[in-house]
C-alpha cells in the first residue's frame, strides 16, 4: 500500500510539472504577437542607423498632428455658429410695452400713440437684429467671427456680428432712441414712468448641436495624408539624419505596415513558428534545471515561481508596448535576475534572464540592441547585488544598471553612427525610469517570500539576530544548547563558504536547529548541572522518546512562530533518520532476550535536501562528539571526523543533499582545522616527533 501511495504521489508530481510547462507555453503563445512588428527604431534629429531603406510598397505620407490641427483651425474659421431665434420674445415684450403705456394713461393722444409706435418699431428692429445674453461660452463662439447664422424654424439667415446686440447694448440703443424723439413728450413723466430695460431680453440662444454637426462634417472631410511614396522609392540612407520630412515618411511607413500586416501573412505558419519558439525556449529551461538545479523541478513551488516570473515579465513588456507613448526600455528587466538570484543562484538568474529576453526580443524593435542591453544590465545587476544586506546595496545596483545601459547604448551608437552621444534624452529617460523601478524589488521579495515560502538573505540576517524571541528564549532556558548552536553556526558557515552555498541560510538554520530542546532543556547534557541527569529516572525507551521529540517539538515551535519553511527544514532534518544510538544500545544491553524494535529509536527525518542542511547535520554530530573526547589530539579529531562523516554516507543520510565527494573532502579538512583551533591543539609534524624520540632515547 505504501508503494502504491508513493507511486501515486510521484505520478501526481510529474503531472503537475508537465501541466505547469504546458500552461506556461500556452500563456506565452497568446501573449506574444501573431505578426512581426515594424522592425526599425528611429528618432528625429538622430542618424538612421539601419541599412538603406526604400519603400516596400506604395503608401501615403500622413500629415503631422500640427498640420492637421492647423488645417482644422483654418477650416473652422469659416464655420459660423448657429443661434436659434425665439420670435415670441420680441412679440411678448412689444405687446407688454404697449399694454403698460396704455394702462398708465386713461387715454392716449395721437402724438403719444405715435411715440409709442416708434418705440415699438425701434424695439422690433433691435430684436430682428438679435439680442444675445452675454456669457463666456457665447463670447467664445462669436469671437473673431464675421457673422452668425440665425435659425427660425427651418429658415436660416446670416447676421453680421457687428449688428448683434447684447442686452446691455440693446437697452442703451432703445434708450438713446427715446431721447432722440423730436416730440414734446419725450421728457414727459408718462414716458419716463416705465424704464425701457424691462422690455429688453435675449432672443438668441446658441445651438451647439447643429454647430458641432457642421464642425464634425468639415473635420471628417479633412484629408489625413499629403503626397505618396511609390514602391522602390528611396526613403532614407544609412547615416542620414532623420529630419522632419524623413521622420514623417518613416512614421507613415510604420503606420501603413502595421495596418497592412497580417493581411498577406500565412497565419497558420506564423502560429507554428510561435509554438516552436516558445516550446524550444521552455525546453532549454527544463534541460538547464534538470542538469544544474534539479531541486527546482522537484519542488513545485520553486518551479511555479520561476515559470511565473518569466511569463509575468513577457506579459508586462507586452502591456507596456501596447501604449504608443511608452517604451519597453522602461520595463525594469533587471528585477527578474535580481529576484531569481535572491532565492536561487546567479547561474539560474542569468539563464532565466536570457530566456525571457529572447522571448521578448521576438517583437522588440532593434532586436539585437534590445537583447544586448538587457542581458548586459541583468548580469551587472546580479553581480552588483551579490550581497543585498542593506538598502544602499539596491541603490548602488540601480546606479550600476543605469550606467550599464548608458555605456552599452553609447557603444552601439558609436558603432552604427560614428558619433559620440553620451545622453540621448529620448532613450536615456526610459533607462532612468527602468533603473529607479528596480527599487520595487524589496516589496516583490517580501511578497514572494509569503506566497511561495521562500526566504531571502535579508530575512535570514534578521532571523540570525540573537534578540529574536525564539533565540532569546533558547539562551535563557537552555543556555548550553544556545552556546552549542552558536558554535554549530560558526563552523557550518565556514564550511559553506568553502564548498559553496548560502552562508546566511546555514547560519540561521544552525541557530534554530535545536530550539525543540526548550521544551525539556535539562534532558540534554549540555544544559545539565553536575550530577543532575533526569534520564536516570527513566527507562531507555522513554529517554529515547524524549530525545527524539526535540525534533518534533522544534518543528511545532518553528511553525507556531511562523519561521520560514527552509529554516523549519533544518530542524526536521538535522538528525535525518538516524538512531538515538546510546539509548538503543543500552536498551538492548538490558533486554538481551527481547527482540528490540529499532523503530522506537529512530528520528522521524526526513533526510537533508540541501548542502546547507547536510552540513548542519554533520557539524552538529561532530561538534557534540568532539566535546566528549578526553584526548583532543590531531589524530583523534581527524579519526572522529572521518568516521562520523563516513558513517553518515554509509547510512545514506546524505543521498538527497547534492554534496559531492570533493565537498566531503573539503568539509573534513575545514572541520579538522577549525576544531584544532577551538581546542588549541598543536599539530606535531614528523620532524618534531623524530626529535622527541631521539631526545627520549638519549635520556
């Protein structure tokens, strides 16, 4: 049954691995564009750095935005705004004037009637010319216009702007007319009793809908092009400066190309090509991981993270590229290798960068330039952040990336153009934005740590602080274990620095590997006072259970305090599946007739899965054993180290750790040297031994 579950687990893992690659390939297939983009990149005022360019087909030269706007404004000068005339306003006000004067006088003389009639005629003329209610919108519409169009129903007449009245000017006109009347009644009280402004109100209102409709018709009829470039006609020569005319011709060619692309392309063949590209590059990733980082394939969270990083970078670049005012050089490509380097290694980071850059280079302008720039900047980012312990390291890395972009771009300009241009603002600004965005890496690292259970060097350094709650508790309740853990951390760190690995990980793992002893500190010899041993009161089976439980207790404690999974792994694996040998042998000795089951004396495991965890296992056992040695001589220590490491190899405790025979040899050498230094053992060389023997024989 166990074999069945083991096989089922393996099959499930393989299915998930295949599914991840298939989903990644599918996502990349749909993200990548289906047709090739315009392959030339150019800037106004800079030399054309590509080969001589002739028109591949007939195309019209587009007008510039300024040309279109100027032509539009010129056309709009002839557009007269429409105003709707409300004839009821004039009729109502004139009738009101007659009525008011009639009511104020019981009977009107003939001359009075003539005056009123003339006032009404003048008022009619004013309304016929048109009275506008002054507002900013109305002023803007008639400003600079020689006339307007007055609409009464379906009838439209042209009215000169100069003849229009505002409510204020209309009142002034009618009032002036009143004073000019050559009658004896013009100053009479009956005529002045009714202020004439009461009969003035606007009768014209702006018709925005009709006016805008005419504007739209005119602008739609404006031609977007001027002139044609015929097939085979020269557009620009290599090295020629892209002036305004050539720039517009290139812009027109680009627009025509992108409009026509795909019409004459065999989409079936393009799909096959895209599929081959994606599958080939993902196959390269798989082979690389299989050879150099099999652990990433085996651990699904690591594989998922790596594939998501590649897909996300391609997706973000494609998204930015969809905006004409943005440039793909603003995408912080260096973040990809920095983040991958943080959780894995430099080689994996650079290889991932190369694959991502090749995928994006499929549709990037100036493919070679793009790929060279991104790979150069990415490599510099990886090696400039070999140590990312402080924020200043990230700032320096961003500066190095920007400097790399600038130098490589300048070098390419020198090659293509033969001119030294240190700062091409149009491109350099995107390099600067990309470099600044690298600062987001701290936030991303924190997010990825939580999402995928990873741990960064920054977090490891924080965890290694002796003021961390668990370490402080360990130092207070199990001081002997704490000192032992500190010693293990120092030794393991020295070993990892020699064989290669993460010194921050091994140090943090070593400091926490024995935290399970906090539960029952006095049951472990390093915490016992003289003559006080609780195991004297227990049988050997129970003692073995207490000793073995420190691993289980440590794992529970670490999970309770939310320590990262890689640190928990050190706690779980530092004894592997070895036996609590002392109690096992004692139990057998006291129960010779009993068939003793080894199961009750074996640590739960699992086996170490990394160099760092394996080193802690080896150093832990050797350091503890060396302390119990009576004679700590060079020969004795060497024999102890060789024997214990060889025993671990024989017991297959290191099978999953990726340690090589060369690593084992180096580990033995480093541990021997360090233990000799710790115990102040002086090595006796053969010549010294010979002299001592001779001196002894003489005596």
